[in-house]
C-alpha cells in the first residue's frame, strides 16, 4: 500500500468536496456565508466609502442587528479570512474592519444577491400574495395536499 503525503491527501480531499453532503467543509462554509448578517456585513464593507468601517458604523448601517450578533458575525468572518480587524490604541479604542482579498471576491456575489433582493422584492411579494390567496381556501386540506405533493416528489 502506497503512502501519501499530507499535501496529497489535501489535494484528493479538494477533488472530493461535495457541498450536498452535510459533513463536507464546503457545506459548512455555504451555511456560514448564506447567513443574512454575513451577507449584509460583507456588502456594507464592500460599499464603504473608505476601505474599512468602524464597529459602531457597521452597527448603525445594519439596522436590527444586536451588538452580540454583530460581534459573533465579525469574529466568524475574521476566523474564515473574509475580513481583518484592526485595533488602534486611542481613547476610546478604535476598531476597524476591512475585507481581505478573499472577502472582496465574496463581496461581489453577496452584493449581487442583496441587489437582486432589492430589485425583485415587489415581484416576490406579489407571488406570495397570489400563493396565499390561492391556498387560503384550501387551508383545511393542506395536510392531504402537501402529503400528496411530497410523496410524488420523492
């Protein structure tokens, strides 16, 4: 049996990545980057007037995000190499966040999704209304209709 080096094992693993498998690292990465706050943080940093944004500026830009969620999101993005955190000793301490080249490559995709949502929200709302209106009368038979639909989809 031939032995393989760590580099060869990593190269083979890359070939075998499959995001449809829950335990695959790419599935876990997709889970991370599909988070609403991740998308909005990356988009905000990409659209910033300067190359970086302060923590407080991000908090103001992202209406509805709690300080705890902003901190968790920023830490996870820093860990994944999407952004860098720079602390400037001053009173008070200044903390800035900036996209890395890896983050910049992701920003185009996430900003495009954000832009698509802003452009098509009215169409989605109309589709939701049509769906809800069409299914309101059959609310009592939802279980039987759904069970038939899921069994035919299997």
